[in-house]
C-alpha cells in the first residue's frame, strides 16, 4: 500500500531582534566628563562666593569659611543619599538637579546681600544656602556615575567583545566589563571633578571678581551651569527622556535662564537700592577697589562718613575724638620721624602734621584706592586738611607686615613714633598686624625712646580682645599703658569696627581703646607734650580719667596672640 505523500510546511526561521545601536562609547563619555568639569567649576565658585560675601558682610573670614565648608560637605553627603531615589531616572534627575543648582547658586549672592541690607541678619541665610547648594552638589555624583556607566552600554562581552575574563562553570568567558568599567568610571569622574574645581577656584579671584563682581559673577556662573547640565541631558541623553520629561526640562531650564538673565540686567539697580538701605540716602561715593568696597556718605554741608567693606571707619562728626586720642599721647616726646600703619583716610597724618617738629611721616596703607579717595574727594580732603599733599608725607602701598620685614634690614634711620591705625583685631585680615611677631618687627624700627600706640578695639564691649592685645605687646618686650576715649556714633550696625554694634542701630555712646607702649619694663607716662596743639576733646585730666576707665576692665592674665595661634574672636 502506497501511503500518500504529505507535504510539510517549511519551518519558520526565527531571526534575532534588531537592537537599536547604542551611540559610540567615547562620543558619550567625553561630553559627560566635560559637563562634570564645568559643574565642578561652578560648584566651587558658589562655595567661594558664599565664603567671600559672608566674610565681607559678617566679618571674621576664618569663621565664615569654616561654617560654609563644613555645612556644605555635610550636605553633600545628604545629597548623595537622597539621589538614590533618582538613579532609575538619572537623566531627568540630573537635569533637574543642575537647574536647581544654577538657580540657587546663581541667586545666592543677591539674596544674601538683600538679607543683610533689609533684614540686618545674614548668618542664617549663609547656612541655608550652604545646605541647599551642598545637597544639590552631592546629588550630582551618583547621578553622573549612572550616566557615565550607561554610556558604556549594557555591559558584559556583548558591549565589549574584546574584554573577557576567567572561564565560568560552562567553560565560557565571564565578562570583566562591570568591574573594570566601575573603576574606570570613578577614576574619570573624579579626575574631571578635581580639575574643574581647580579651574573654578582660580577663576573666582582672578577673573570673576575683578571683571564681574560678586553679584554678576554668581549669576553668570549659574547660567553656565544651567546650559551645561541641561544641554548634556537634552542632547546626549535625549533617548532616555520621555516626551513629558523633555518638555519639563526645557521649561525648567528656560525659566531658570530667564530669571538669571533678568537678575543680571537689574543687578545695578538692585545694588544701588541695597546700598541705600545700608548706608542711607546720602551716598556720595561708592567704589570697588582692588581690595574692598569704599563708600562715602554725607551731604554737602555736613561732614562725611567713610565705610570700608560695610564697616564704619571714619565718622565725620566725631572722628577728631578718636584721632586725637590715638595720636597725641604718642607724640609726647621726640617725634621727628613718624610711621603710621594703616591710616589711609589721612586723619592720623593730619594730627601728626600739627607738630612743627615733625620732619617725615611714612604712611603704610595697603589699598591705594582709599588714599586716592582721601586725596581727591573734596569732603574727605577737607576733613584730613589735605594731609597727603604735605611734602613731609610719603605713602607706601604695601602689606605692613611684609614691608616692615624688609624695612628692618634696610632702614637707615629709626622712627620716633609708630602709630597703628587699623581696624579691630577681630576682623581677620588685620589679625596678623596684632600678632606678637608684628610687634617684634615694630620694636626693631623704633628708637630706644620711641613710642608705639595701638588702637585695640572697645574696652567695654570687647575687653578680652583689648587685653589680649595688651598681653601680646608685653610678650614682644613692650611695657604698656592702657587708656580709652569716648565718642558718639552715627548709628550703623554693619560689623565689628570702631563703633558699638551690640545695640543695633541708633545713636549711642561708644568707646575706643588704646595702648601706649615703649620698649622695656617701665610703662610710659600718659600725657601731652609741651608743644601739643590745642585739642578739642583731650586734656591731661581727661587722659587720666581715660586710663582709670580702661584699668577697671582688666581681668585675669591672658595669653598673647601669635601668627600660628591667633586669639582674637570675630
């Protein structure tokens, strides 16, 4: 029997699905690393900007740097933990993090300055911005690692066919891609991060501050941050975004850039309004020198007030009380050659030049802009009696500590009087000029009978600081005589300088503390010379009373302050 032939249908050949080709590994990896570089630079700029502005507004740069850095590092750890929730959507998460960082970091300087100008308190704002910026910077790291690992493909031998490892149980090679890629990713990521931080750290003091200033510099940095972060996600990782995520990121980044651009356009008007809120309506001159902001206030008829970095340095109404007490007790004796450390306003030089026996006055002032303003501004020049136009006055623009170190070896003739007309030692940049080492240099340029007078801050409000200066002078082989002077301040709550800030704004009495010192063990006599000019606020009786007031605040013996162990608080 012949069976019928059954024709079987042909077998269906199953083909492997075609995978959409991943972009070449290096074409993704390099853009990611470039954005890591830019974001690291921007992050360090935000950090330095907070430190610089907080030091300017609050004072004591050591404290402000410590607070900002410690809070920010802690917040970075918190941000890394919080970023775990976004790793499954790393692309959109990174885009939102960068947009938020650009907005908060870019606007931080303006908000901080606004809090200082209108609220009078900026410490809590500094901490809040340090936390927020730190959390966002910390979230960058895990999200960036996810993105850069994703650029290597799905991993394994399929992604890297040339990379195989030890044989597994089935005899096939097990891929090394995961372990090797993770190590390479971390190395590349941190290399780009550290180099970017270096560039940002150098760009802040040498480019951003001189060319743009703190407010505009922060805004421009925020715009660069937004463009870099948003551009990376929207272009390189656009395949990882849904249509809704892409629209969200575009809207957020456009909004952030619009806010930053608007703030940049209005930054000059904002700065003028904030300055009026701080200094009042009668701002005559406001300039940014290489070292600080210099503001002169006052009307045409009244005396001017001089502010340096927001701190009152010269109150035109009663500055004579301070400068008479500073200068004239030190001029009781030989005063042919006089050295003034600081005193760029010219007021101390004015008092010195009232003695006909003075032959040479050397003023060592760090900031040429202050001297230039004191010489050319009509109100200030009238107040200092055109002291800088006197041929006996020579101005040296240098750091006083370094200048004295050089002067010790090359000085032909020593000074009869040295006057330290500096801000309070609690303001950190001047702390080294209240150190034992500096006083030792002063002792080397004084004659044997020379006199040295130091402004040491308020006796009543900051007695510990005052008596620390006294202990430091005695540790440098000086014998001291403390005294004080009283005045009234126009009321300004900007910082710890020549006025009482503890009571806030408003009229109120203030005192200035001084220390008259000579080399040796015998304290100097406190009095006025026979050739002293007629003074408005100082006499023999008032000097004795000033010495008694100062002595009443003396407490336990305090250690001296040195360069390596400063003991002055902010």
